[in-house]
């Protein structure tokens, strides 16, 4: 990846993939459409192939041969969703960075509202506009996880597992230790408790429940819970900085303000 001399793009989209040969091309198309709709001047797409057993890498290589904005990163071994995200962050060149899974579960209409808020805060956190698209079980698990995280860490984040937009340089000031699905939760807790500003935006999803089998495996649930416990142990003695939730309206109008957090 000899790209050091090129101008820094405005946005890097990290796309973790594992056996997504049938979905990755459509995912890339949706990302391009989202960037165009959000008027992003320049972007790159880092597809991180997490040691897939199918033709994902070959498909991405073919796409990259026709579009220099697409870059293939191949993991020599499977490191999990969080590990693939971290690998993408290491290679990211954009001023901002966002993760979009390679399973084509997120339409461009659900990505572009996040990108439009770039610059309004250090972190843009999306939450679901149509949670009914998910099964009742998944909704219960998601709400329980969010409530648990907010209770443990004294925050009021509406959702911890979405397509969060970060300032790349700020994200690199912390260490994400877990390779599990809790990688984004760990990043948000560390950044927000350190004083990073965030704002939120509602977005639609187009997910299919069958795509979430891996997240609900007993081993993965254990890894998430262990990551949360380890994070709590490491941070419980630290005093929170005031939670800085920007008070921007959903329509993006008006001057941004800052709302003080509740007492910790």
C-alpha cells in the first residue's frame, strides 16, 4: 500500500469482510452513493478481508483494479470483527473514519445522514430509525446492552453498535483492546469519558436477521461480556469528564450547543 505521497482524503470507510463475495460489490456501490449524497469531496474504501474462505478478496481486487479509491487489506488469519476494524484504522488515511459491514445491510440512505454531520462533533453516533426491522429478540438484546453500558459507565449513549463516524486522529489516541463485537463500545466509552464531544442521528437499516448468527454465538457473547467487564475494571477508578452531547437539531440547522452531562 504505497499511498503515503497522496493527498489525504476527507473520509475513510473501513469495510470488514468475512465470506462476503456475494455482497461486497453492492456494499461498495452503496458507500459511493452515500458519499456522493453527503457531498464528501474525497473518500477511500478500505476493505479488510478477514481471512475469508470464499472469493471475497478476488472480488475486491477486481473492484480495486478499476477504482483507485478501493484498497484491499488482507488479514493472514481471522481476527474477528473488532480486529478487522482495528486493522482498517491502522491503514486509514481519511480525516474521518467510519465502519460499514461488507454484508450490504446498510443502504446509502442510512449512511449519508451520518456523513452529513461530519464536523458537528468529534463523534457522530447513529441510532435506528426503524428498529422494527429487527427481530424482537435482537431488539431486546440491543436495548439491554445499551442500558448496561450506560449504567456501568455513567453515560447516555443511545446506541453502541452502529456506523459511528470518528475523527481519525482522535480515535488513534486510544487503544481498542478487544477484537470482539464490543470494539465500538470500548472506543466510545474511552473517548466520551475523556471529554470527546458527540452528537446523534437516526438512520434506517436494511438488515436480515440471518446475518447476525455469529454475534449471538455463545463464544462471541462471552467475549463481549468479558470485554465490557475488563473495560469497567480498567476505568472504574477514573473520573468522567463531563459528557459533551451536542444539542444540534436532527435537521442540522442552527448553531451547535453543548449540553452538560448528568452528574457522575
